[in-house]
C-alpha cells in the first residue's frame, strides 16, 4: 500500500508539472531566484544612524524656518511700502528704491544697505517678540548642560565638542586667508591683462544679465502685488467677520 501511495503521489506531481505551461514554470523559477536577491538588497541597505537623523532634522528645521522668516519679512515690508501694514522704522529709503524698480528705473546707490537695514529691523522685531520664550528655553538648556558636563561622559563630550569647534575655526580662518590671497591674485591679473582681453565680453554679459534681472524683477513685482492684495483682502474679510458676522464678511468679497 505504501508503494502504491508513493507511486500515486509521484504520478500526481508529474501530472501537475505537465499541466503547468512552460512559460509559467520559467516565471516561477525566475521569481524564486529574484526573491533572495531582493532580500539581500534590503538587508544590504545601510541604515541611517542617530546623529545623521538628528542632523537632518535640525537642517530641515533651520531651512524651513529661514524660508518662513524671509517670506513673512518680505510680505511685511511690501505691505508697509504700500501703506497697508504695520509701519517699519527706517523703511522709507527701501520703499523708494522698490518704487523706482517697479517703474523700471535704477535704484539708489545704497540699495543693498537699505535692504540689509530694513530686514535687520524686521528680524530684530521678531527676535524681541520671541526673546521671553527663548530666554526660558536657553536657561533650561544651560542648566541641563551643566548637570550633564559634571558626569564623566559629559566631560568627554564637552572635550570632543571643544576640539571640533577649534578645528572648524582653524579651517575657517585658513579658508578665508586662501580666498583673500586668490582674490588678490585674480584682481592683479585682471588689472594687468584680463580687462583688455575679456572686457568687451564681460560688458555684453552684464547687459544680458541686467535684462534677465529686469525680467525676473517684473515677475517678482507682480507676484508681490498679488500677495499684498490677497493679504489685504484676507485681513478685511476677517475684520468684517469679527465685527458684523459672516454676511458682512461675504460682502467684502464683492468689492
């Protein structure tokens, strides 16, 4: 009986193998061969460590925070220049330069300084608003750090951080000196030979760059105008909503 069952089982296996088309058999074999390779690829992929994840998280926070601050500052300056936002002290020269640029004229010679001063004023205002919260956070972190550095492991970490800081400062100073030396060499070469050879081509490049800059400036000016108009409409809508309710707020959309 055992021999009969074995023969019957072998016959059924042969029938099932013959009943399966050759193409399907090849596909099944290929899938069996590929499956361990996929598993090997998954296991061979390196996993990100704790410090790499922490650095990526910090970098993302700084990046998005910079974008948010720059965007909000630009909108605040634009609203101030349009006379529809909170007044920013010392923004009048920059507003004049923006109006000149909007009319297609050249801004003043102090345009870069005006931009820097106005943005610094806005950032200082943001910092003053956040200072009470930052002070409490800083004091809490400093206390925790002092407690951490009292331990043996904390002392080792502090020493490593000091070494890293010294290495960064040393490399930064050397890089500055190298860049200054190279710039001096390039400037001397330009005055001696470069201006005669590449002067006309550089003037043509500057002219093309000015045209591209004017085109981009027109686009940014239109986008800034739309953003300011949208901000004013949103402010009007919510003011009417707070004072007169939903119907009064909806009426502002018709104007």
